[in-house]
C-alpha cells in the first residue's frame, strides 16, 4: 500500500517536473535580464 502510493506520487511529479523545470528556467532568465538592465542604471553621480 505505502509503496504503491509513493510510486503514484512519483509518476504524478514526473509529469509536472517538466513544467517546474521550465518555470525555474524562465525565472532564472528573467532574473538575469533584470539584473543586466538594473546594472546599467546610474545611481551614483
């Protein structure tokens, strides 16, 4: 019973893992772009 539950949970998470990986990649890319743009802002005179 217990082993079957973790197998089912593993199968369910493997299908959503691709979406999670894509989401993490998009967040990382967005953060890199934001930092790249923010580094160009002159905040000292």
